[in-house]
């Protein structure tokens, strides 16, 4: 059972990562990941993937995919095969996560992360993009859309929080996040990502998530917005999501049948199908 949208109808990986600048924390991953590392004017060293699977002679609109807490850009693996045939996918590790590093003066707030997205787009010469966020990435996506409305073509929020989160949420078992269908191998993979999270990042992000309040922010979002949640989410109820969705002027809600709250992973195919339909129906070229 669903509420919302109906059904919808990577060459590309650049050179391997470089090293961190002097004085910065080094990436925590021992296994090298293929992608691109770039230094932003803010001092952030960002690791990202840039993927387009369509015809090489065509241009494509950019989509920025923002991951959640305790993970990296790898969580979007289920979105790439189909979605990258239609859009250019940009998948950064957020500052302090994975193979991206944050300078000592980084602002650990939703506004600070939104500025990072703007700086990231600037570094690629991109004026505006579709913004998609999962969990904490969804809160960052909403902050970006409210702050940089002219740079936001659309917003998709997959299980993003609207209110402050208890620090204990970060320790939820992966079975609660990923749902009953998650395999032991999948759970172990996500546990490893969580265990590799830098202590400073964990501390700062927990503080940030404990102070989330979207009440004044949501009415400032003018871009077409799709909010995705699940009917059995342990993060927030459908009624809660409906309440906050009503504060966004041009928003629609999609509720998926799932006992996972990380729907971007657990229900990747359904999410992509509906996001592509959303773009086709709601977003101007």
C-alpha cells in the first residue's frame, strides 16, 4: 500500500583518492575507493563519485546525493544503475565522513553542511542541481533548499528527521534501520561503516542532530519537494511526517510499505522509480 506517486515508467570513476592535506585527519578507510578527491576553498577535502551512464554525447542534469549519519556515499549503490541512465549523479562523502576531511574551523551544523554542498557545486561549475538526501542527508537537503533556493531544482528527502534526535538513535541496531529483509552481510557492512566513523565527527554530529528544529525552515523551501518515508518507520510516524510536510509549500508525500527507516537503501528500487516519476511530473526542464 502506498500514498503519493504512481509508478514511473558508471564509466566514470576518476582517479583514486589522494592524501589529506597537512594538519587534517587522514581518511579512515584502509581499502582504497575509486573516485575523485578535491580541495574546496573552505578547506574541506571532499571525496566524491561522478557518474553518468547515458549516451556520452548527451548532457544531463546533475543530482547531488547526500548520505546519512554513520555512513558514506556507498549507500547510494542501489540508485546508480537506473538513475545514472537519466541524470548525472554526484555522490560526495560529507565532511568528516568516509574519505572526506573537515578543517578545524568547519561549522558542524545543518547550515555548515549546506554551505559545503554549495561550495562543492561551485567547485564543479554547477549553478543548480536536484538535491536528494537520506536520513541526516535529508535534513541537510532541506537546509540547502531553504538557504539556496535559486540553486535547488528539486528536493527529495528519504527518511530525513524534522525534529531533534536522541543520541541513542545513532546506536539503533542495523536491523531497525535496514529492516527485517537485511542480510547478515549487509548488516555487517553497515556496522563496519559506523565503527569507522571518526570520534570527532560522531560527537559533533550527535550534537547537531540533538538540536534540529525545522519549523521555521520548511516554509522557505520553494522547490518541488518529495518526502519519502515508510509505514513502519522507527524514526518517526507517518502522522509526524504529514505534519511537517504540510509546512512545505510545494511538497508531496510517498509512504512505502516497509519496516525499515533507511528506505533509500532498503527500498532503493521503489525510491528510484518514484523519484524519476516525480522529476518527470513536477520539475521544469
